[in-house]
C-alpha cells in the first residue's frame, strides 16, 4: 500500500516502537495519524513529531483493557472517516508478581490488552476498511512466539496467540482486500523492558537475555512495519522477525502456506 495520503492508527504510540512508527509513517507522507495510548504526555510528544513532518496528528486516550471502550471506539471508525492502516502495537508485560503468583486481575488485564483488544480492533477495523476498499493491519507479536519458553509466561502466551490470530487472518486479503501481517521484534530498547521487574527495573530473569542479545532500536522495528505495509505482494498472514545479530539487523520471514 502506498502510505502517502493515508490515514493510520497506531496503538501504543506514546513511546518506543509505536512512537518510532508514527514518525516513519509521517515521513512517508501519511496524511492523518491517530495515536492511541493511555500516556497522554507521551502521545503529545509523538503527535508533535508527526505534525513537524506535515501530518495531521490526533491523540486518543483509550485503555485497551476496557474491552467495551475498545469496541465502542473502533466500532465508530467508519462514522469518523475510517482508516487505511492499523498498527496494533500496544502491549504490556506482567511485571511483579508473575504467574503463578500474580493476581487474577493482573492476568486478565494482560490477556485483554495484548490479545483480546487486538482481536476486537482487527475485526472492527477490517470491517471499516472493507467498506472503503481495503487496508493493511500489522500486529506486533514478539520473537518469543518462535521460542520454546519465556520467563513471563502470560506475555509469551498472549504473543503466541497474536501470532496464530495473524496467520488465521490470511484469507482477509482475498476476501476483503484487507492484508493482516505480523512484526516480531527481538530484544528492543523500549521502556517496556524496565517494566518486567519491580520498582521500574529489569526483572532478575532478564539478566541473561540482556547479556546474550544485542538490542534493536525502535526505528529498526518501525522500518519493518513500513515495509510490511508497503509490500502488497505479500500474502495475508505473513510475518517478519527482526533481530540485531553481530552488529547488524537481520530479518527472518514467514510466509503463509495455507491452501
């Protein structure tokens, strides 16, 4: 899809990968950027970057754990002009305490923010996109979805769910001209890392991960998101994992092979 002149929604747009992607989309000529998050100060900063690049930027405070609010807001997309691009980027980690010591309320919040709200947003955005001729949806997964385990059990579980959901959306390209893709960041230098532990610090189990892996920057992931949006030769359900290895960014592609 040609990004220039399009309307894009970015959830989790107040910092990190979301903020970097808003900047990339604005630089590509997106006409209107809608930034969705709960961090109003961060959203204002992101919007300022987008406006400096010439885009119209709006901020929407939306708690994705409130599924009724998610349904209401995304359900009104068509009435508010619709969108061409949706980047479902928002996500949270468990922090302390984790499963199985975590409170059930915290487990429910993780599932709703990382998975349930993404499914609802995708369904309602796809309906609105179909009505205007099509669109592209990119979901943030994680390279943990390709592994055999991860210390944050609920984070890994929800991201594996996003991966499967993305692949299951493959037929939407042929049926509705809505292409759903996935971006799988490896270890990336974003504020979420210091939310893995208590008191705004890295969790102890992060030490070997940090020692054994080089970090991507948010812009590295944003570049992959832009490539996913622009390449209409990709099949629905395709994904790309992004890692920094030996000082350079490497991409691993997964292509839909469903018959």
